[in-house]
């Protein structure tokens, strides 16, 4: 075989390997009930339960943050995030956590937050002035 054929086969093999690993990524949103039934890694969308206390003690363990979250179906579970508490967490409008259910708690290793836009606040202030 010539060098170009070997290089082409290697590139096809590398592309197939990357595609197979990328397909394992969680790409659809779920809720806590589905997380219990599947037992797999899922992304759960919801909101912070502001009536429940946040549990973060950085002096004890800066990589554990616990909070309660309601998914889009209204189910509430405690989320154990294996990261530090995100800045402005309490102001978040929506939360997406990635992880799995274990013993009635959702263990997450990734979090995304939708926070209120500063432009939204400025727009409200401008409307009040008008």
C-alpha cells in the first residue's frame, strides 16, 4: 500500500473513534423520574428550590455543593454537585445538571445556569422612567 492509502485509512479510523465517543455524550434533556428509571447519565432541567437551604462548606470540602432543585415536571430532589458553588447561583432562573440518580439524590458533575440578564434589569428601569 502506498502512504496516501494508509494515511486515509488512519484518518477514517480516527474519525470513527471520535464519532463513537461523542455519541456517548448526553444530548437530550430529562427529568428526575426518567433519571431513576434509566440509571444512566442524563441532563435534568429545572429551577432552584429557593425555600430549601443550600449546603456548601468550603472549609470542610470545597468540591461538594448540595441544593434542592425542581425539575420541569415539579419533582424535587437534592442535587449533590461535585464542584464548588457557582457564583450568583441563587440568582439563576434555570439550571441544567448532568449526572445520575443514586439513593434518591442526583449526583451531578456538570452544571449550566441561566441567570437573569443585566439588560433585562436595565430594560425594566427604563420602562419605569418612561
